[in-house]
C-alpha cells in the first residue's frame, strides 16, 4: 500500500515477517492516523497480544499474523517439549479474537501441515515448514485481494459513489484490502470515484484507517457519521455499498463490523446494491448460518470514552458487540478472488 510520509510515498505491507530474526513487523493500527509506527513483535505471546489489542486487525491480516506467530513458536520451542509448546502457542493465538475465521483457518492449516510431514518430531523441519508456509499465506492473501479488486472494479463506473463501513483495506489484509481493493484498482484504471466512509464507532476504523488509506491513494472521500448513511441513500447519493467480512457462513450470511447489518437493510430499502468483498479463506463452510457465529464482545470503555476521554456519565455502562450478522437476503453479491457470487451460491466454493 502507498504510505505518504514527509512528502515521500513509500510502499508497505501492513505486516511482514523476518525469518532471520524471527521478528514480525506490524504497522501499529491503534495510533494511526496520528503516528505511523512499525511495532516489532518478537515472540508468539507478543504477537497474540498485538492481535488482541488490535495493533494488527482485520480478518485476513489477523490470520496472516497468527501464521507468523506459529512460525515464531516453532523457532522458540524447546526440542524436548516441542509439541506441548506449539499446542499452547496455538491455543494462545486462537484465544485472541473469536469472530474472524481466518485466524482459525490459518492456525489449523499450519498445524496440519506440520503434523502431516512428521515435522512435529523434528523441530528444524517444523521451523522450515511454518516459516515458508506462513510467508506463502501472506503472499496468497495479497494475490487474492488484488483479484478481488479486479472483479470488484467491474462493478464501478466512472463517477461511482460508494459507501464502505469499517476498514477492509490494505491495513486489514497485508495489502490491497478486500472492500477497498476495487476502489484502488478503479483509481489505477483512471476512474474518478467518490467514497462515503462510515466513521465506524466505537473504534473509528473508518474515520481513522480507511480515510488514511484513501488519502494516501488520493481517492476522493468524505467521512460520515455512522447514522448518516440512510440520509445519503434516501437522497440517491450512494450508487453501491462494498464492505468486508470476518466470517461468511455456508448459506451466505456475513459477520462484519457492528453496523454493517443496518447499512445492508437500508441499502435494500433504497434499492442500492450491497456487496461483500472477501477471500474464500473467510468462508466457514462448517457453519450453516450466521446465528452460529461467535460474536466478540469488547470492553465497555470503547463506547464510554473517545480517545481515552470519558464522554458518558460515571455510573452509566455500555454494551459493545464488535460485529453483527447480515443475513444473505440483503446481500447482492460476494466478491471473491475467483469471481462474484450470489450469497446462495457460496456453498459451492467449498472445494476451491
Ligand atoms: O474489529 P476489526 O477492526 O478487526 O474488524 C474489522 C472488520 O470488521 C473488517 O470489515 C473485516 O475484518 C474485513 S477486513 C478485510
């Protein structure tokens, strides 16, 4: 992704791994857009903490980072206790955030690869497999996101006005993004587009992160309060919506950042197409419908305070579900790396 620092444009991934040192580097997403800082994660416990505290966030980036965390665990595990150490690391990494399924897919996939090759008996083999496979997952994630961008770009016309919610950009996906990838590709193709950016309370991923990415890419946009989307839809100012996903179930229901559901309902009411952009790795074929998806509840302080300044009266409490589920009937299409599908077709992608 393009990052403008001191009038210079540089290219970054949101997270990357240095196998020689065993260090994961991650753009610290908790302090953007005020500060651009790379956080070094030296052990799998530091990596798990970074996922939990959202230094790294967004479904695909969480998965990729957890994969690097497994590689760190293989590198640091004592030879004698290798299996137990790795099991503990996998449990710790899995316990960070419950909703984004990429986390579980990547960890289980890596553990299976290590087991299949008998590397579990041989630390050196396990290190080699986990390092090369986790790097491969990062590269595959980027390629999938680029393809999503190419398919999604076909939905965009010159002057299209798009609404997006939360941050499903390069920060959330190592590079390109899911929902933001079509916007990047459209811009590179010379289209003029305009983006309505939902601020995305309580953590403001829209106002802080999506706006920062769009600014770096010089894509025209304005931030709107979360409760303003209906107003602009009614006025005919939004041509289509594109959001990301944390978990898609076999029937095409989609868990994404809290507030996505109400935007989808409003879009249907106003005859506006509502698209979800996600790689196939975000589909959980083991779950039939959205009501089985575990929804993360985060600390009430995120709602009661803004940038650590309390806005609610002392004594009031808050509820803070981090995600909601949009039923398939509100979704026009799901943009994947192999094409755009109706939600009811999603179950057919199982063997891809
Ligand atoms: O809580 P977050 O910031 O990790 O939630 C992120 C989202 O809801 C994104 O829309 C989703 O992970 C898709 S990212 C490509």
